[in-house]
C-alpha cells in the first residue's frame, strides 16, 4: 500500500513540503489542502504588485518557467492532488483522517 501524505496549507511551506515528499517517494499519494484560492503564492512579491512594478497578479504564482502553479500544474508536474478553498477542521490521528470543509459548497469531507 502506498504511503498517504496530507499537507495542510498551500502557500509557501505546504507545496515545498509536498514537493520534497514527492522527490523522496514517487509512489506516495500526496494531497495539499489549502484554505485560500491560490497555491504557492509568493507573498513576498505583494509590495511590488501593489506598488505597480507589474500588473499581472499571476506573476506571483508562476514557476521560473512562467507557468502558474495551480491545481493542474501540481497534478501534471508532480502528481500532487490539491484541494483549494478547503479548510481543515480537525485531525483524527488514531484513524489517520483529516476532516475539512469545502468553503464553496459547505460539504464536510475527509482525506
Ligand atoms: C509583504 C510580505 C513580504 C515578505 N517578504 C519576505 C521576504 O523578503 N523574505 C522572506 O523570507 N519572507 C518574506 N515574507 C514571509 C513569507 O511570505 C512567509 O514566511 C511565508 O509566506 C510563510 O509561508 P507558510 O506557508 O509557512 O505560511 P502562509 O504563507 O501563512 O501559508 C499558510 C497557508 O495555510 C492555509 N491554511 C491555514 N489554515 C488552514 C486550514 N485550517 N486548512 C487549510 N489551509 C489552511 C492558509 O490559507 C495559507 O495559504 C513576506 C511576507 C509578506 C506578506
């Protein structure tokens, strides 16, 4: 059975941890659960965006190759499943289950 890894949070540290896990285990089932809409957001770049140094907000989400790091990117490039706009509410360590709510439809799920 493949190792199952759930990463909570998908801004800077989360995708980094998930990507490292993928490099260490090519067969693991890796999922990122992210409360916000964006993945891999370069928040350090906000002042430059707000300051008018560039207009395209997607640049805050781009890889060095200019590809926006969205759910499709994470799946195609790294086989990492992502669930955006989903907020983790609890972790059942004994059952190894993470409970989360889909913020768009209010449904409770687990992973
Ligand atoms: C304006 C600005 C400038 C910065 N400049 C620099 C810099 O020059 N150099 C530097 O090293 N750092 C800088 N930083 C800090 C750097 O951006 C942060 O250290 C980094 O974003 C932290 O990443 P993180 O993933 O640990 O946390 P966060 O960026 O806080 O991400 C946590 C993520 O987890 C999600 N989340 C939280 N709770 C839940 C939940 N229950 N379920 C699901 N998802 C959840 C949140 O939605 C969020 O997306 C700057 C930050 C800002 C705002």
